């Protein structure tokens, strides 16, 4: 499980540089609350990541960030990922990463902002699978919405990498509320060789008033199953 105190110090660094807000940093701390509906997943997580949308990747204080003890780094067009020894990764992107980015007027937050939080479940075992498979039921019981994305034969592709499947949960306070979507990435992260940087978009919150306007031709290629009120659709 990631180190909560060390991760908080790392996020404070980014907040001081106005790349995230103090309140957004606090959302990460709330993942470790025993009352968090998905506490079981946090308990077996290999890492946590924070995905931040910015206007320009090139404008990041890159050398300053590296001086904070970055242990892993990955770069691509409009993408930069920094990994820290506390089990936290901070990812910066510009351009479209979510389905609502494809709909004019659907995104109302000002840059920079945290698009979503991620909980990385790398071990594929019977115990971890049970925790992962329980996410949809826990989401619905707590008033969250759930979208399952991908599957063993149709992995979810990120920037230069892919993971077998993901579960996304969306908070009760809605698309424009304080909380953010949370991604549960299940299985080993596989790097993709070559120049293909195509990605699957983060699914839009099913409760977003413009969700039906997601362009069909541009939807994620990884299949999705939406769970609302306890019933998949």
C-alpha cells in the first residue's frame, strides 16, 4: 500500500506550484480513510496516481520536479508521468483524455485540474480479483456510478501502455462536484513498443447531462459495461 504521509508531502510540492489545489491534494488523503467505500482496494494497491490536465506539458517545471526524488519517468506527446518512492505517481496530460473532452462545453473546470485519481492493482490473484470484482457492488451501495472497461481479450490502452481491464467509479456529488472519478486499473501494466500512441478515453460519467453526445466514432475501443442502481447495462 502507498505511503500516505509521504504522498501528502509530494502533493504539497505540486500544490505550492499551483499545478493542483490543496483541496485536490486532500482528495488523495481521503482514499486512505477506513470509511472510504473502496478501502479494500487501497489495502492491496501497488500504487496510486493522480492525473492532472494542463494547458502545456512543456511549461511544467521539469527539473524542479525531478529534484523531488522521482524514481521513474515516462514521456510521450502531451504526456508526462513522474513516479515517486512513496508509491505515488503524478501524471500530466494536455489534449483529450476523457470522453467529455470530445463534447464542446462538457468540461467546465479551468486548467490545471485533477481529472481523476487512480488505484493500481497489479497483482492478478484470486484474492485481488475478488476485491476488484466487488467494486461495482460497493459503488452502487455507496451511491457512486460504475463503468467497467476492457477485459482479458480487449485490454485498455493508455499512453504507450495497456492494462487488462479497468473499473471506473463516479462520485455521488456529480461531474462538477468536489470529488473526481476514480480509476481501478487491474493487472500488469504492459508497455507497447512502436510509435502507436492511440489511447482509450476515460469513460464519461453516466450521470453527465451531455453523456449521450459522446461521438460514437470516437468512443473508447475497449468495451464498457455501465452499472447503475445495481443493474449492469
